[in-house]
């Protein structure tokens, strides 16, 4: 496999996983993106320039997640390694449950696809498989790759698969992002090793209802986003987020933890955005005692495209 491009540009969306009951399965791509330009160099150097989220925190050498992922993808297809210069504009918040690490991994895999002579060697299926190997589960990677809403699963042979879900034209997400962070490792660490059969059955029913509600009947979103598998177990490591979810649900909003948290996701209809905004303001005032400015409220559109890569002239 040959590298045939000198530079590529990648755009990858933020994602929200779980959506309440769909633990490790359901995900949604948001119109909130990281952008990355990658240059192939004639030497072995790797440099990283970052503007925005993580600029002062992530490594600037070959250990950077995007750079390491590009090299892994090139190895996978048998392409020669090359030096890299990465120029990133990051807007997806880190450590907030919006899929920033999955976005970095998918960005690296799409960058490698853009560089090689046969892009189909890194098809969506291959990229999902590699991303799952790196991430550990496909719930964020799937919507980042495919766009829209997705359901992801592992086959009997431990191969990740994903399918896009049909969405109602009026469906609208709103995210409420705190300044505090929470690692996925810590959020998963508080989950019990086993759950009651009744709770598992409850979530199976709610997950099926959520797929229907998002596609056909958003009036059912409140009931469809109930969960008994993971959210309350995580309340101790994100108490303010859990308090906010309870305050929002008391007001009739379909509020859930976004991914591993601590961001809160509300699913609603576009024509209810103003009412939802008012309820969010009330709930934040209730739980923050005048410090609601520590939360960012944003209503991005759904990203129906997923990650994109294009070859560019440096």
C-alpha cells in the first residue's frame, strides 16, 4: 500500500452515547466538530499543533492519540510509515462524555484513509473494528463514523457492527456541559458487576421504545429515556449532573447522562426548544444556587454525515 497524498483534512463530530437505557449500544452524532489537518513529512518527525480543547494537556509527539492511531492504521494496511505534522482545532470538550477520545481515534483512522492509495482498505467496517480495539467499545465510534443515530453491537466472534437508525425530522438534542470533568474509567469503575434480571428487562424494553420514539413518536421520549442499568450507580461520581437530571425530569424533560458523563443530554422536539431552554434555566438555578454560569448549554443539530476526509494541497 502506498501513501499518495501529501496532506489531508479531517472533520469528526462529537457524540453522545447510551442515550439513557441504550448502555454501550446507542449513540448520536452532534454538529459539534474537531478539525484536523495532517501533513505527511519526508522525515520521521511527528509534531502536533493544537488550538482549543486540550491544547495545554495532550502530548505533542508521536504518543498523541491521533498520531498513534494514524501509525496503527498505516501498519494495518501495510503502508510505509511517514513523518507527520498534525494541526488540530479542537472544540469538543474533553472528559465530559461527548466522545472526545473516540473523535480523536476516528480522526486518525480517517486521516490514514485519506493518505493511502486504496481508501477502501480502511472501509467504515474496518475503521469501526480498529476504533473498537483502541476504545474498547463501539458506542461512540459508530455515530462518529456513520453520523446520525446508531446502534452498535459485538458479534459472537467479537466483531463490532453498527447500523444507522431512522430519526424523526423534529428530533433535537440539547447538551448541558459542566466545567468539571470525569474520566470514562472512573465512571465505569462504579458500575456493579451484575444487575437484577428485572432491571435488565426494564432497559431492554426502554431501549426498544427509545428507537421507536426517536424515529416515529418523540412524545414518548420521556418514558423511553428511563434507565436502571448505569446512571444512578454513577450519581456518586457526578452528583451535580445527577441532581440536574432529576430536576429536569421533574419538569417533564427527557434528560439523561451523556456517555459516561458528566454532561447532561436532553432529547426533545425542535418546536419545544424555547420551552426546554426555560426549563433548563430554571433547573440550573435550582441546583447551582446562582452559579449556572459554570454550565454551557448548547443545542447542536444532529450530524447526519459523520467523519469526513479530503485530500488537500499543502
